C-alpha cells in the first residue's frame, strides 16, 4: 500500500517541493495542518488535501505513516513534539527552532519517543560530497586543510511573495539569512570537523542592504585546535530572484581540491588533470534528500540526517549571532 503522509505546515515555501516528490514516489498525502488556518486551508484546497489547523487533531484523524514537518520556527519544538508524542516518523525541516535550545528540545522529544526522524538538509546531497566520499574510500583525499561554504539567495522580499512574511521577523524566525540559509554551511562545517571542537574565530552580521529586523548577510570563520579552518557566508544579497541564487562549496585537502559552484563541480586531484562536470544545484537536491530519507524509513535503516546534526549546526549559528552582537 502507498505510504500515507501528512504535511505539518502546508504554507511553508518548500511544501510544493515535497508534494511533487511525494507524488512522484506514489505516496498519498492524506492531510495537512498549519498555524495559519486561513492560508493553510487555501493551499490545501488548491492541492486537494484535507485540512485541519490543529496538528494533533490531524494526526488522530488521518493516522499517517509519516509526517513531513515544516513548522514556523517559533512553533517548531512544539509541532515536532506533538508529532513525536503521537509516535509518527517524520522528515523534519531545519532549523527545528529559533535557537539551539529550541532545536535541542525538539531533538529530545524525538529521542524520548524513539521515532524515526531525518532532517531536511538537501545540501548534503550535492555532487561535491559524492566526490569527497569517493576520495576517502580510495584513501586519496589526504588531510582536509580548509573549506568554504556560501549560500546567497535573493532579497528578503521573496518571503513576502512566498506568503511567509514572518521569516523577516527574528522573534518568529530566529534570525535572517544566517538562521535560514547559513544552517547548510554550519552543518557542512560540523560534518568536516567531526568530533573535533570548533572555535569561532570571528563572526559578523550585516543589515546594510535592506535595513530590516533580520540580517541580510552573515560571515564567519571557524577553526579546530589542529588547524582545520572553515569559512561561511549566507545572504539575502543576490539582486535577482532567480531560484538558487549563488552558492559555492569548497574543500581543500592535501590529495585533492574540490570546488562546486552554481551547478558545476571541479575536482583537481594531486598529479592529475582537472575534472569538471555539471551537477544538480541545491534546490534540485530536495528530491534526492527526501527520497533517501523515505528509503531509509521504509527499509528500517537509521535516518540519513539525524536530528543531532541539526542541533550542532544551530549551535554554531548561535555562536555567530553571539559574536556579532558582542561586536556591536
């Protein structure tokens, strides 16, 4: 029988991507909820999905096999907690809260319930990571010395157009470009650091472009005691509304230099010719990410992206916000 799925947070701007992926997979979307009852009912009606504003009522009524949880950040720990308390496995959108305390609360609820939960980190499915794993498998990567991760999307007004103006209110969203986009970079930095402690060498946020309550841009540099250094940038500073904006993922190791930028992957192995090929951009990686999570769930395997990874990424974000606030 086809997988029965509910969408918690149907007005989220990523919901259409999950609906397309679920339809392609043959899953049945049997219901939706949303904190904005009027807007949520409208979206659900257009998609032909039964709607209930209250998530607990939705879960009792629809009895789904799995939930795709796309909550507003200020409601994330509560909504995730409700889904976990009902014993429903989930695919959950980052950052799981407005800060690490809230993300940790959500993760703890999932852990106590013992339910399957995988975090939506599509950038983990970029081509650069396939190349990275291949090099590691052949003992050809060497020592990773430094890395850089950049995600720059269009102006903040895009979230008004998407019908989620709350994204520009840090009291609800937990921040701006750093919280929303920078989480992909901090997740990548944490993944490369592994068990090593990361120290923040410097972090700044900027509001110079649009002068809103949420920052337009953020940059930071992290390091480990043994010398690994990583930098990141996140911004709403791409002047055009083109999907995907500008992104760049770079990993420099003694055995190879990996560089992915705007759909092109370049691999320069030590002593070899440059390799270059087209790869899916981050906004095209959602299907791979979601399908990997559902494959794991259906096979009884562990979640591809455990919630603890999201907590660690958000902890690094909090460090940047704290440093930026101290800098004035």
